[in-house]
C-alpha cells in the first residue's frame, strides 16, 4: 500500500490555499469528494445553509470569547449587577431562544424539501462489504443494467436511489451531490439525487462496516442527457467477446480459475452474483471500489494481492496464477469495454 | 410508601414542567413512529398532526398553569428573589418557587420548539 | 503524615477511628478520600492510555496510504480510544472527583455507603483493565464504541463480548456511584444547608446522578439483548427473524447522548466553583445555573435521534430531535452567560486555574456552536460520520470536560494532597495543550467538509486531506507534550515542597476547611451552615470547626459516624454509622468481575460459580456491615442535639438507596418493554395472535404466586411495624417463609408458560423477547426470595425485630418494584397480544 496509486483529483491543495486558514472554511476547495463542490441540488442548498451557520458561529464565538477576555483582562473591575442581569436575560436567554427557533424552522423546512421528492428514474444501490452494486430499474422494477462502484447520472434530472444492504450497515454518500443515507438490513431507504453540473464525483461509505471500510469508494459520473443514454444502453449490453489472442487466453484463465462463480460477465458462462458485475469493467475509471486507477498494472496487482490491499475482502487472492496468466487475465478485463 | 420528603411542595412542583414535557415528547415521538411505520396513508398522518397539535396545546396550557401557580406562590417577585439566599424555610420556599417558574418556562419553550415538526412536516419520508 | 501528639483526647480518638489501614491492608480502605484518589488516579491512567492509542492513530493517518498499523489494529485502536475515554475516563472521573470532594463540600465525614464506593471502584478497575488489556492480545473490540449490529453480532472473536460484558460491569459501578452521590447530596448535608444554599457542584451532582439512572440502564438492557444474540442466537437484531438493528441504535443513543451531558455537566460544575473564587464574589445567577443544570439534564434525553439522522427515520421524528438539539442550547447558553456575568460583576484576579477556565470556555463554545450546526438535519446529512463531527465532539468534550478538569485539578490539588502544583509549569501545560488542541482539531472541521469520513484506517492521496491530516498529527504530539508535562508535575515527589496555606484561594465553600495536610476525618466537627459561602460570611467558622465546637466532634463509641439531614431544610435527623475498612467490597468486586469475565469466554459454569461467590460476599457484607443494631438508641452529637443512631423506612439511607437502585432497574426493564413495542411497530405482518398461545393459566398462576408473596411481605412489614405484642417476630418469619414459597411457585409458573407453549427463542424475535421479559421478572423474583430469606435469618438472629425493621422495609420496597415489573410484563406479554 505504500506506493501512491491514486490519481490526484481536482484538488491540488495547498495549491488553492487561500490567504488565511479561516478563509479556507469559506471557500473550501472543490475536490472530487468535497461538500464545497456542490454539484447537486441538495448539496448546493446545504452549502448555502453551511455558510449562514458558519457566519453565525464565528460572530457568536468572537463575541463570547471577547467578553471573557474583556471581563478577565481588559477590565477585570466590578461591573454593575443590574447590567449583568440584563446581560444574562437578553444575551443568554432572549436572543438565543429567538435565533435557535429560527434555525430550527429553517432546518426543518429544508429537511422536508430534500426528502420525498419526485424522480424520473429508479436506481437500486446495494452496499456490500466493501463495494457497491448499482442496478438501473425500469418502471416495472426490472433491472435494465447492472454495474458496480461506478455509476452515471444525467444532469438536471432527479434519480431516486433505493438503498439497501447485502450484509451490514453501510452509508451511501457522494458529498458533491447530497448528504448521506444509511443502508440498513431490512429497510429500503431512498435518496433523490439531482445533479446540477456534469463531472466526476467521488463518494465513500460513511458508516463503519468492517476492516476495509476505509476502502469502500464509489464514483458518480454526471453526464448530459445523450451521453447518459448512450452510457446506459452500453451498460445494458452483453460483453464484447475478447478481441486479441492475449485476452482470449485471459478469458480462459477467468473461467478456469472460477472467477465466474462470483462475478458475472454477461454473454459468457460467468454469471456469479456475489461480486461486482464485470461486464463493462473497462468502461470504469477506477477499480477495487474506486481505490485504484483502472489500468493493466493495477488490475494485476489487485489480483495478486487482494487480501493485502483490502483486509477482510471476500475475494480470494489469486497469487497462485503465473505472471503470464495474470497478464492475460488483466488484458481480458481491460478489454471489457 | 412514597418518599415523604418529596411530597413537600417544592420538589414535586419543580418536576411537573419537565414531566409534562417528557410526556409530550414520548407521545409525539411514539405516535409518529408508529403511524409512519404502520400506515403510509396521508390522511392518517393528517389526523395524527391534528391530534398531536391539540395534545401539544393541552400540554402547553398545563405547563403554563404550573408556571403561573409557582409565580403566584412568590416565585418571581423581586422582593422574593432577595430571599433566595436566606437561611429560612421562607427563603427555601421562595427559591424553589422561583426555580419552578424557570424550569416550567424552559419546559414550555422546549415543548413549543419540539412541536415545530408537527406544524411543518407533512409527510413521513 | 498526621501528627496525633498535640491533639486533645477527643480528637485523638476521632483520628484513630478514621485513620487509614496500614501496610498491605491499605487496599481495604473505603473512606471517600482514599477511594476517590484511587478512582481519580485510575481514571487518569486510562486517559493516558487512551491518549497513547490516539497518538498511534494520528501516526497512521499522518500520510495517506500509510501502513504503520494494519486495518484491523487501527479499528481496535479507535474502538478502544472511544470506549476508554467514555467509559473508563470521562464518567469515572466525574465519580472520582465527586467521591473525593462532595463530602468535603458538604462537611460530611464520608459518603453514606463508603463500601459501595469501594466496590464500584474495584469493579471499575477490574473491568477497565480487562477491556483495555485486550488490545495487547489482539482481541480488542474492533467495531467502534457504538458497536452497531449486525457487524458486531456476526463478528467472530471475543472483541464484542469483551466490550459488552466488560463495560456492562463498569456501568453497574457507575450506577452504584450515582446511588451514593444522589443520597450524598440529598441526605448528608451539614445542618442548616437548605436546598437553596447548597454548593452548585452538589446541584450538578444531583442532576447528573439522576441522569445516570435514566441513561445507563437502557444501555444495560441493550447489552443484554446483544449478548443474548451473540451467545445464544436470540434474534434481537436479526432482520430475517423479526429483529431490527435499529433497536440497538435507539437504546445505545438513548444512553449515548445524555452520556455526553453526564460528562459535561459535572465539569461545568467545577467551573461554577472556580469562577466565583477568582471573581471574588458569589456566583451571579445561582438560580439560573440550577435551572440550566436541570434543564440541560432533562432536555438531553430528547435528542438521541440526532445521532440517527441518516438512518431514514420519518421526517417528523428527525424534526423533533433537531428542534430538541437546538433547544438544549438554551440552558447551556444561560449557564455560560451566568459565568460571564459573574466575571463581569466581580473583581477578577487571574490565577492559573482561570487560564484553564478560559481554555474551557473558548473551546467549548466553539464545540457548542458547531453542535448547533449539526443539529440542523440537512447539514448533518453532509457531515455526519465525517471528521467534522470528530472535531465537534472533541471541542465539546475536551473543551467542556478536559480543560475544566485540569482547571479543577490545579484548583483543588491543595485540598486533596495538601500541596499545590507548579504554576510556572502550569503555564506551559496550558499553552501546549491549548495550542496543540487547536492545531489538531480545528483543521478537522475542514477535513470533514472536504469529505473525509471517520473511522477510516487510511485514505487516498489527492483528495485535499493530506496536509490537514499531517497538521492534526503534529498538533496531537503538541497536546501529548503538554499532557506529559502535566503528568510529570502530578507524579513527581513533592515531599520537599512546603504545605499549601489553608484555603489558599480564599474560597467560600466547606471543602476549604481542610487542614494542610488533610486529616482522614474530613472535618474536625461538622459546622452548622447558614449561607452559600460559609467560609466567607460566617466569620469564626473555621476556628469553631477546628476546636470541635460544632456537631459530632467525637467518635466516643469507636464507630465511624456522619450526620444525616432532611432533604429540603437539612434538619439533622440521624447520626449514621458508616462502614470502615473492609476487604469485602474488594472480594465482591473480584467475584462480580469473575462472573462477567468468565462469561466473555463462554465458561458459563465458572461464571456461574463466580456469580454465586459474588452473591455470598455481598450477603456477608450486608449482614456484617449494614443495618447494625446500635448499642444505644441515641447519641449526643454536640450543641445539645441528640439524634437516633438507627433509622428504618424512608428515614434511612438504605431505603433511599433501594429506591434509587430500583428506579434504575425499572428504567432498564422499561427499555426492554420499549423493545417489545418497537418490534411490534416494525413487524406489521407478524401473526401476533401466535403469542396468545402462552395462555392465561400459567401467567395467572405466576401472578397469584408472586403477587401473593408481595402482599404477604407487605402485610408482614406492616404487622411488624404496628404490633405491640411480644413475639411478633416468629409470626413475621412464618409469613415471610410462606411468601418465599409462593414466590418460588410463581417463578416456576412464569417459566412454565412459554415452556409449555413451546416458545422457541431462536426462531423469532417475539418468542425471544417474551422469554426475556418473563425471565427478567423470574430472576428478579428469585432475588426477592433471597432477600426474604435474608430477613428470616435476620428475624432469628435479632438484627431484624420490631424495633429494628430497616431490612424488612427495604425488602418490601424491592417487592413493590418487583410487583410492578411483574404486572407490566404480564400486560405486555399476555394481555397485549390478545388485544393487538
């Protein structure tokens, strides 16, 4: 794990560091996984809410700390009891009660706005230790296309995520789009995502779910409407047959090593349901639940060191494969456009 | 077999406001949970909101009553306040009455704030 | 340490009675000052240990993709860090400081049940070492201090069991301390200290004690459900058999949120003692502060759901919690403004403790304000389970608790040890911790907003978190340097340092009566109090106390005694004998520990045997150490006041202890009942009528048996109280014997019901919860039978008679609660399924 495999996102901190640390809290930094990026309706509204709350926090904190310093250092002499009384009643009771009531009302109204909205598309997301299954559903609830760890959304359309879990509690969170919602056994939680900007946004499981909770990432790609439709129909297709001799060999290794028992590659005998669907693996930017860039090198490394890279992962480590077999397998997987 | 010392005026009255607020919370929270888990019918929810709204008003009225009674018992007069540090049964009485007024008033504000969702939230999701 | 040669004979006798056991017997000490000091030292050691765990975590997170520790080790580190800080430091530290100082503030010689304090302390140490030590064997709990199922119910290994059983054991110790402290505040005040005159610290202790009674039992109930699932596969959190993992979250946070205030309020209480001293005036707005203590206490129970904003609860439910979380800021704000007003209206002198008060206020206020941010549900959806919340909670707890405790240690150190800490070092300690703290935790707000979740053993580079994490790691080591310096100052030998002057800060409350060095008797004589700051406003108080002119200046019968007063007006009503040094508390704790620890390893027979030994030691302790028949009825306690030595019924502290303990017990029971109805709510499709196959006959017989035993016990107590005839004791013994028989019959009937109906607790959650409720009641009835047998033995030996009825009063009180338990159980398990 020592090697730095991750491709830096759009957040070259401290390159975008503003003049002072405090200003940083205001401007933040538009990273792939940052709440400041605000590329969804809910995230944008919450960001505005944050700025307001943040402003209140700073003002009140400065006032209170200032009064403390004033009373103890600047002028530690006796002030009148009557003044102190007014100070407690106005500053400590009346103003906070009014302010808190306003905050409560705003919070509750915003909350109802961001839950239970209408949506035009249904996507079922299943949290599994330690990856995500995405199933695009039609109006009858039948699966149109299945993918894993990386999914696409059309911009300016509301999609409803149906959040379930296959094992323990997970929490689905793409900070740039919306707040998080937990995936809990026995429940189907809903979250409507309505992106306002195209782009690539990273998310991550937010509820501790076991040894490799830290490595349970996902990628949301927000596309314009045509791109999205093209992507979806491509995802719904079966896999392309392997084109080069190396990847034909790779497919043999895939099938002989029993990969198909857990992974599906639609259009081939591999139809396992336990692990991520690999039909269009090569169309994804990243592998291993958004942990590595998707290239031959990383695929080989992942196959040969699975358990070491992701402790507690269910997939066995295929270090018994020879280098040539690994290369062939990686080539096959790299062909699954 | 009640703890006799607690039967005296002060401490029970003191707890009346918080107890009413607690009752209000348990009923509101429990009813909402049961309604939303067991029936997703919008009309049912409306009934629930009216019911809880009325219940809230009753609780608020009762807390107001407790506050008022304690106030009348001398809890909030400036003269009485000077006696709070007094080493006498009257001082203790005035103190407890004053605390009762304060606690009940806080319970009132608490109940009012916690009822905001009844006013503002129209669906279970 | 104490020089007895220049004392008068009366004082010498008093000193002898209260003197500490010597040599290896020192561990049999039970007096509040020793136990309190050990308690505080142990809690402090756990703090340092958990701090080291935090440093290891910070090293791991200093750079992305670090492999300093493995994922599994890291998960153990953060789980133990949270669990130790909460259960082994924060709450025990409150108990330690209160055990140490509350009696001194109230001019009492000791708490009412010193051996109970010692028992609680030993339970705490044994459980704490067990839980903490597990990490050295790589078997520590590894799923977070919140232990959410199903991750934890499915997990193999001992970790989860160590957490559940080890900490349940410590929770029991906390409840023991709460019982002790509540009665301490209500009944052990000096004469004349009416309820409007008590030190603010005592108000907070009272509020926090009551909060513990409401907050800890739900967790104990949750632990019970949890361990039944892990050990015996009863499906309480298994969705496929009707269970629900959310029930655990509810029970955990019904405990977990008030817990935060249980930690926070007592240390705010320290500020309420420190600030007036250095503002050189009485506290401004005493009533406002009492209001805020009580108000925070009760509102804090309405906001546990704010830890569950992301689980998909109905919007209205989230709304209640959101509004309640904001409402609780009102009393907290009042508290703070009253402190600031005290400073404004006073003539402030800046000494070292005030610097820590400043640190506490500056940091806590920011934590409180970010708390307001996360109380707003939509904002919480973003930052929940991110480093923003890590920052928020450390600001509230280290600000609210950490800095105030250190302020308290600098302030009270002379009162506790007779010597002051080094103020020059203290400046370094303050600035290192204060600056280090802000370097560590201020950036974490931003780390969270940039999307970094909590509880991750590593993170990927390039997400903007790298340098923020490095900064936090650097800061953590600056804090560590400050803590190291502080620890060094605490532990370095100080025998060459001069004794502190008496009442060095010119404070007004009674703990400063202590001589330098302190004497084990607490105060030479117990003063009558007429004001809130008696040392300042009752001029010759110290001289009168020292010269033994006040109450209870002697121990002429060679027994440890303290004064018991009434709740509201502190009229003295009893001169109570309290327990002296004893190994019984230690043994009882060892065997109780054995019960829990052996159960962790599923050695159930050994655990059972250890439990029996624990019961035996507790019974011996009760028999030999409590409710002793005094050699005379009354005692002259000085100033012309003659008080009874023995008390029974609600006049006795034992009765109050039973009342309060059973109150906690009923809270745990009602949490299980809540579980039953929770399952009913989420299992709309369950054929509920199935439960009706329990029938009416067996439950009816159980009601008749246990109910009959209850009535008979009540009658026996009443008859013993009111009779004038001699020899009533034999009749009472007979009645109680029949009651015990009836109760055993009732227990049998209670168990036969589900057994005959073929309820299989593994099959579905409803048979499981029914078994659990009936079993809970049956177990309580068995304990009730043991109590009855204890009374019979008492009747034959003479410790229970028509003149000395305390035992029977307490047992009858237990039976009242038991009958309530039975009734609610039967209504829930038998009547409700027929109606639903």
